[in-house]
């Protein structure tokens, strides 16, 4: 997973690569990940900040042309901000180009500036999100759609083209640890927990609520799926991992905490890497990461775990080494 921050090296205060190089690196990470045996690559979406990954379908299309097997997913598609018909068109196009490898993780978004700049009231974020997710599912699943949504013009016998290759539609996850877990359960969608923000016990109530509502809608509990995500760095031994990663991760957390606060989304965290690195992030040797991910999977019953290796200006050579080591020594030990 990458969210696409473009931060300078914490020591030199200079960017290791221009923006064009960082955009190309998103594609290269996916190529390395496929070679290392990863199941999927997930791209975040942000606007108007130093998160410069703002067009995931464009980057995923580029990745599709460089890869053959790896699943092509978002880490967040900002469903409350985007026209769901355009989302359907964009990602169905990538699904066609990639021979049916697209998935989406839908998110409401946490940045009030994004809503304001797009001319959308922040107070409408929740109902917009629900309406847009459910309209996306309809226009992908039904050949013709007629309806009168609250937040867009009415549809009269609309058929979105192209049709997605995967039927009835590409997998759609709901990213949430709040009220949107009900949206996931109601529509029979998998749930992605934003576990980069805290230890497993923080997300157990959301997981439990999801499973409870899933069964209340008459669904088989065996069909429910839960995912987690974490910032991650792996090296041959734990001390080496901490030494190499800590300056980059510390810079990233301080920057991300200030950004969230500026968006009226302050979180009651100690945004220093020393506080996160042992309880929330995963940093250490391959054996330590196997143990940490295994415990998280056992605690939350997860079927998918996303790992974010690249926050804070990490040099490309170290990033590639980390991805390859994780693929060769961590993932095989976690395979069922």
C-alpha cells in the first residue's frame, strides 16, 4: 500500500526525486511487489497536499501494463467526493485493460479542505458517501439504472460503459471503523479497518459490530471478510530496522499529525515514531513481523493485511530491499 506522500529526506531536507520520479515509483513498487509474490497493490487518493497520488485509476492503468498477476486496488477511493458514475467508468476501464484485476477500497475522506475545494459541504460527507457507494454498486450490477439520488441529477435508463470485466462487479471494500461498518454489512461488502492508527483492541468493537450486522442481514458469517493495514519496515535484525526507518517514519508521523489537525481532524495520539513503532507500526526482523501480523490476524480475524513501506521520503533502494525481504521471508511464513 502507498498513500503517495512526497516528503524530503529528513537529514538533507531535499527531495530524493522530483514529483515525476515519485509518480513512476508508484508503478515500480507494484512491479517489485508482483515479483516478490504480493497478492495486491493498493493506492491511496488525496488532493491538494503533499500526498501527490491524486489519480489512482491513471496509475493503476500504468501498473496494469507492467504486470500480469497482481490485483490492482485502491487503498482509498474518495467516494463522498467523486461522481459515482465516473468512478464506475474509470475503474471498469482499468478492469478491462487489466483482464479483470481491479478492486476498490471506498473511504469517506477525512480532509475538510477537499470537500470545500470541490464545493461540497463537509456536513454532507456521511450521506454522500453512503449514496455514492450504493449507486456505484447499482450502475455496475444493473444494465440500466433509473433513480433520483439526493446529491446528483436523476438517472433515466443509464447504462455505464464500459462494463466491468468482473461480474457482477469488481470487489468493493468499505474502509471504516465507524458507522460505515453498517454500510458494508448491509451490502455484503468486506470491511477494511484503518488500523494504521492504533492497536488491534481499538478496532475490535468495529469488527464485532460488522459481524453482528452481517448476520442480522441473514448473511453467512463464513462469507464476512475483514482487512487491516499497517506502516511497515523489515530488515535482517530489529536494531538495524529501527535505525534505518525511524528518521523517515518520525518525519512522516509528525507531518501527518499536523495535516490532520489542520483539517479539523485532530487525533488523540502521540505522533512520535517512538510511540507508534512498538505498538502500532511493524518494524523489525522477518521473524518479528511474522509474529506481529499473526497476532493481529488472530485478534481481528483478518483475511487481508496491507503493508505500507514508503512513508516519509524513504530512499528507493531501501524501499525495494524492504519489499523483497518481506516477500521472501515474511509472507511464506504467514501462508495458510
